[in-house]
C-alpha cells in the first residue's frame, strides 16, 4: 500500500491523544507520540505519508507483521460466529489454540492457562508455583523484565521496578550470566556459566532452599539486552531446581513463537521448565492474549483442588482465533525457519560487519530475529554510550541515534545504551538489508559521541 498524506486527520488524532490518552512509562507532558495512519507487513506510516520500516515489531510482538490477511480473516470469521464467551465453557477456538500451543511446547507442558497478556501470565505462574510448593519466595535476575503488574514488576530486575518495589513481595534478585559485562570477572563462557551457577546456588542456600518456590528467568532476556545465556547455564538452573524442589519458570513472552528461530527459545538449550509463560507472538499481538503452559506435575496439584485464579477474558474467542490462524500461518509459510535462516545468513554477519566499522558498537549478540547492539563510548573500557537509566541530557547520544534512524526511515528499538534489531519473523531479505543500511547511517551519529 502506498501511504497518502492526510495531515489534517493526523492533527486531529494527535490532538485527541494529547487531550485524553494517558501513556504508559511516560511523563505525559514530555512525550510527542507519532500519529500512525496505517501498517502492513514490516512497515507502518504516519499521516504525512512517511513510511517506516519497523525494527521493533511493535513491542516485539508482530512476529508475522501487520495485517496478515489470513489472521485478519480469522478474526472476522470468529466475530461473525461467536464474538465472546465466558471462560468456563469449552469453545472451539480456545480448545484449538490450546492444542496447537501444547503441540509446540517442550516436554510435558500440555495444559494451557490463558491470560490477557504477558504480565498476568507471570503473575499466575508465580501463584501456581507458590501453591504447588507451599513456599513464599521467588528468585529472579537483575537485567530482566517480566511485566508491569504488581508481582511481575517486582520480579523485574531493571529500573522499571524501582517506583513500585514494595520490598515485601517475596522476591530476591540475583546476577544471571552476561559475559560482556560480567559480575563474576569471567574471561570465558565456561567460567561465566560456572560462576553464575555457583552464585545462584549460594543465593538459594542463604535464602533457605525450603523457602524458595520458584526461579523465574527469561529464556533469553529481551528488553534488558538480549543476552543469550552461555552453554550449560539453563541446564544448570534446571538441575538446581530439581535438587532443591524449586519450580523452574521460563518467561518466553518475548522470545517465544519464532523470535529466536525456534518455536520457543527453550528449544535452543534443550531445557524444559515446569511452567512457561507466553504472549506477544502467539497471535502477533492482533488481539491481546497470553498464557501459562503447565507441566503434568503442577497440573496434577490442581486436579482435585481448585486453582484460585482466573480472568473474565481468559481464552477470549477472538484472541484464540487469531492465535490459531497465526500458528497455522507460521507453520504453512515457514516463518520460524525464515527467522532462523536470515538470522544466520543476513543479520548476524551484517551486524558483525557494522561493529567492525563503528566504534560505538561494543558487542553484537543475538539469534534468529532477536539481536542487540551494545553501544559504548569506548570499546576498550566498555563504558556505555549513556549512563545506566539515563534521562534528559544524559541520554542525548541515544536520542540523537534514534532520531537519525527515524530520519532514514527506520523505527528503532532503543533501551538504555542498546539498540535492538527485532523485525517481524517473516521479514524479507530485501527489507532486512534496507533496515541494516539505515542502521549503518544512524550509527555514524552514535560514533560522534565515542572517545
């Protein structure tokens, strides 16, 4: 579709937004949201007719891009048949979505509890773990994000937690592995794995193994920086959980449904958790949907004992119909395989080449359509391009980089000192090369801030 300018309509949309919409994670008077006129595939455009290649996939959820006709048709068909129905009943779209998800989850994660999104999926996974074990505490990593609701944001390990941290949520944070900025003075992946696992086991020991209900980890942390765990780490966490009777929860809200070139990132590490959360890519975000995939053992806990939790819109028919269509589209069109192939043959090599030419790039890391560039002032010292949790003038280098990317028609995903490369999983090679060329141009702006 060729975008057509409609500036008056855009001005009206912007005026209504500024008058009435309260935006998340924002100081309301300091933001200037772009008025979006439309979206299709890997692109969206504004009311001035300017088109952007979306390297954010929305908020890393449009895994099959915008407006896929088969998913749009499935939503329309479901709306014409049964728009909504209460969650206590067996409904075809809900049953089929659960079946298709369970077919793809690792191990025996065959029971699916549907939620409205990722944060409440994490909330319910933690509740299940506590009820299953009878223990109060949850261990979670720094450099993580698990959602904005009360329990999920307390589990989160980045600054978005601070304003809501009650100090009484029963959450203990620990350091997960990240060799580029190691907290363990490691020089190799083997050292980082061994030392991170030793640190985690020590944390368990000092907190009291009998008090820990769950360890919650993003399989591959997303907005915290896409730090792919080193070999053996997740298997080691699985072993610690087994040894101490702790429920292992993997958060696949961002990494799941093809993002890493596998249906779930857990498949990359041959690890099966006890509970696994999902959302976002399950239906490309077309209708809000999330959930918890539950192991047989934990499901058995609630076989004769009621599970004390639920949501009015759990397994909403429109959302589930979108999930069925999305999963079928991904299978039929080879979307997961596309993410894997282009990650290996295009994105990885291209980002490595950019890093060699741009002094602002300290490290490239990722897999599939899930990549990050760690931007630095100095490659030798690894000083971040902007300070941790920078704002205002301190964040000027990242703001200038983002503005340059948009000027070149690329909508970037920036967070702290990182830019993420997370386009739709069915992005084409030509679209990737277009976006990578724009990223190349924007990095010259970041280079101006290096020492």
